[in-house]
């Protein structure tokens, strides 16, 4: 069913310092980390009626001062809420927002597909030990998908979980996208989150080196990212179904391509082939203007490899330019790659121009990031390509087509 087109009609995302205007917002959050985690642990002690003195220290990261205050789940009884991980609460909140504010045709086939990086799965057994007496009535929450049954869904649906570490989110979207393209379903909510429930002293993944990681990707002396909690969720539909439902179409997913890199380091040849495959599947011609958002791991080797890949793509598609839209966002495992896209969707909805990052001092292997290869102005492009990688060698390219909807009054407006 190649004629079936997949579109985004709604989305929601969050991270702790979202909306902060200070140029030093991440610095401030890292500086206040111990106070933030103290508030988190006070909250946990109130919820569970127990002291957690052994959880007094955590690695540096950008954490929420409170999970329950930000991601309220009033429809869930406290007895069940006590058994939920922080990431499960965030995912439930994001999904519920999309369910509550959208309509689904009675005959639509709905899929809920979660991409989970399992950043706090180790805490599940702790919660179950604390609330062993309550487990008799809530043992279904031991099922990795059981917590999703706490959603209020006034529609028949199926559940799916995808776990690919840093590519969990795009992996989940890829599964949903293919199912809509094939005609198996008409609509899907896809997404998830990463967080920690109890502080842990060691990093959950290799985000960077050293304690100071405030220099942006592609810059000289960049040394990775700080871990951040947060997540994203998208409502995607088959285009004709979206028009029938009266949805405002925010953008069309024209392709999602996947491939192995062979190792954890960004493989410029493998990624180039994935991007070119996306362009070919979407029917782009060699004169197409495309904004390619680089992933930005924030280290000299991967960053320079991304630039090399970009230069090689430009040999065939000379009007492709690179950019980076995730400035001052920590590393939300599984959802970091989506943060730039969500910012872009925000700007499209508001009719404003999103300015990406400027590279002030490229690392010595990149050498130059001039206007021939780099742009800050993502908003003027109708074709946006986004890269995603994981430390397990998974890589994806998400290709989207946009139209300016800032003046749309008819929700059935087409792309």
C-alpha cells in the first residue's frame, strides 16, 4: 500500500529545563543537582512512607525537582501509582495528554507503541519489595506493558514496546509508521521517556567525559552531554484518516530508514547510505533543498564523522545543509534525537522562525562550518531530515515534509 501516507497531527514533549531562557540554564541545574534530588527523595519518602537514606548521591544530570507535580496522574489510584517508575509516570502523562485532546474514528485501529530505554528498570524490584502487601491487587504492574493499561482510552487498542537504548523512541515510531503504511492500523501514539526513580551513583550510559559538558556539539573541546530526564510522544495517522477526523496536519513522515553502523562510533559511510536511501524513497531530486539535523553526540570523533558524512551527501545533493536544533538540552536517552524536531514543530505551529545553533569554533577535525554547509535557519526548509544513533550501532534517518500552517483555519487543510 505505497499510496498510504503517514502524518503527525499532535505531539507533546518535556525536559526539566524546557522554557528556561538563561544562557546558563543547564549550568544552574547541575549546580543545584543535590538540592533537586533532595526534593525528589523527600517526595519519594512522602509517597512510600519510608526513609531512603541509602539513595543520597547521584551522578551529575538534569533532573526534575518533582515527578508527581509535573506529570500529574489524578485518575490513577495512589495504591497503583506507588508501584510506578518515574519513567512510567512520565510516559503515562504524555500519552494521556494526547488521548484526552484528540478524537479517534470509531472504526480506527489504534496502536500504542512505547520506546523504552529502561533507564530506571532496576528500581522496579525495590518498589515491589516496599509494597509487597499491595502487589496482590496490582501484580499486573510487574508486566513491562502493564502500566499502560492505566491509561484512560475510550477506544480499542493494541500495545507494543520497543527497547533500543538511545534509538528506542525512533525505533518505536518506525514500527508504528510501517504498520500504518502497510494498512494494519490507521493511527498510533508513539513515544516514551527516560528518567531515574532512585538516585544512582554511576552514569546510566557514557554521555561524556569530565564534569563540565557545557560546550555544544561540533565545538572545540566539546566533551559530551549531561543526562537529562524527559520524553516525547506523537500522534501519527494515515493521512486520509487524519483529514476525515478533521485533524490539523503538522507534517508528513515521508520516510524512516534504518541501518547498522557496525559499532558504537558514528559510521559516516553507513549513515550516508541510510540518508540517501531515505531521499530516494521519498522521491527527492538532486536539486532538493533539505535541512539535515545532525545528532550531535558532542565529541570530536563522532562530530567530525557527522560533518564528513554531510559533506559526502552534498556531493550528490548539493543543496543539503546541516544544522543542530537541540542546543542546551541534556541527553534524554531514547528521545534526545526528537527534541530538535519538537522545537521545530513548535515554531511551525506558532508561525515563527526557529534559529538553530551557530558553531563558533569548530573542532580541529571539522575545520570549517561556513554557510555553504551549515545553516541556522531550519524554518525555511520544507524537507527536514533528522539523524538518530545508539551506542549499540543502530542508526535511523527520519525524513519529513512540512508546510507553513501558521495561518491555517480549516483543520482539514492538506500538506
